[in-house]
C-alpha cells in the first residue's frame, strides 16, 4: 500500500507488466531485507525457486550457478520486460541490491551440468538445459507457440495464458503481461527472435472451491465426486456461486470481494452446490478470455486445457459453451512437466524445431461449443450479476 500511495503503480505496470502485490518476489525480498534479518552484503544472493534449485543441482556453495530465465525474472517486479534486463530503477524502489540477482539466460540453453554427489551421484554430468515458469511451461507443452494460442490450467486456482508473440501490448487493466519464454539460439524456424510475451489471467479459486465443498461443507468425501454429482441435474436452477474466498483475481483484482451464493431455494440440494462450483470455473475463465481478446485485439480460436479439474467432461463442455470455442484436452494433464522437457530437448537437439514439437501435442479429447448461444449467454449474464454482489464487500 505504501508504494501504491507513493504513486509508483504506473511505473511498475509500465516496466514489468505486473501489479503491486505481495504475490511477487520483490515485495518479499524487501521485507526480508528490512524486517527479516537478511543482511545486504556482497555474498547475498536473491532468486526465485528455479534459481535456488539450479544452484543446488550444479554444486551449491562449491560450484553452483546463480541463474534464472526471463519467464521467472519477469515475475519478480525487478525485471524490465521491454529492455529484457534487471532494472536498477525498480531495484532501488524495492531496496533490492541488483548485484544479488542472478544472471538472466535464455529459457532454453545449457546452464551447467549436475554436480557430483547430487542425488547420490546418479545424475552426475546430466545437463540442466531449461528453466521455465510453471504456467509458461504448460503453454509451451500444449504447443501454443504462435500468437493467439491460449491455454487454461485448472489447479487450486486457474491460470489462463495467451501467446502474444514478440509484440508486447500496453499494460491492460486486470491482466498481467509477462514473458512466455526466450528460446535464445534455439529459435530455429521461429518467427522473430524466439522471445515471446504472454497475457496472463490469474483466478484464485478453482480446485480450492472443490476442496471447500469437501472439507468445509462436507458435501462430498472425495474431490472426484463433484463432476458426477454436478451432472445429476441438467442446469443450475438459478443457483450461482462466486468463490471469492480470498478476493477476486483477474480481471477484477478486487481484494475486498467475498464468496457469495445466490439463487438458493427450498429445492436447492447438494447437486446444485456442486454444479455451481463447476460452473464458476467456466464463468471465471470466460471473464479472463474476454478481457484477453479485447486487450490482444484478436479472438481465441481454441482453448487448450490441463490441470486436475480438466478430467471433468462437464467442466470442459461448459467451458466450450461459455467461450464459444473448441476446448482441447491432451493425453496427459501434466503439461508443465512436458513443456519443460520439450524445451530442454530443443536446447539439446533432441528436436530441431517448434514445428516438429507441435506434431507431438495431438489432443485426446475435443469439446465443441454448442451452436446456439442463448442459454450460455443467459447463464453468464446471471453470473455477472452474482459477481457484482460479491464485490467490495470487505473494505480492505
């Protein structure tokens, strides 16, 4: 709040594409340095989790490399996504010594090899050839290599990313602009220089809502029960759940919003709560997709889905109907791991191009949008009415 009150939000938005929020690294580093007892000294090294893991894999205090990639650096509030470098100006704002930050290298390159003695020596000499953010790796694993390609990951929260290619749009209210990846010298057969931006929308509660039905209300005993329970009724009968348990994320960023259930009648039962929870995932994703379409100036042609909740056919059909596009679910829902492995393989020459990688990403299941838009749009309009009733409830 102090930084925002000082008028620094426009600077942060312009340089980083992010918002002032404790979610990002620099605010945490600032607290550690000012209140957490961490000393500013020449040996200080600050980084994100990827940096720490790479440092340990490559020898730690003996020979570890202190590096990160642009996708992770762009989540720190200290990285200028236009200049593609650490920003001395932002480091000064947060009181972070720029000399403590790691070297920024492309997402696909050989950083070093695993040091002797790590993992019992079983991996000694194995190259570390990719560093990539979680959601960016999922985007890459889906084969979303071209501008406009979009994916949603349904986890505890949901994350929607759209590939923007090499052109960064102006800062957009309610969305984050981030770096997707930097292919460096591995940008073979790729438009531009292999440096891609992405728009991101972060939804706070998706799988967390299912956990609440299970642990908070006791309506289900296993998370896997929610899909079949929700499918027991053909519609929501006017019941809507806005899972703003920790406020609302993209595209609203309303920390004062709180969870809301509307439309309950005497006939409302367990299935209605389950269906409202599943539908809320689809509505929130549509909120973000429509904001992205407006910001990027191009429609989403199809949506790639992964994450634990993507096993629910009902959810993906609802998502297709709400967004009016085809939804694709791959053979495996662990796209983050696949994307990181693919990028490492690109760096090591296992695959020669992005075109070759895209031949490996055939979808297992396809969910087509219902041609008639009447009911999905009516349901969505009611959702937005319910959402407005949840907003600004707690004057934080």
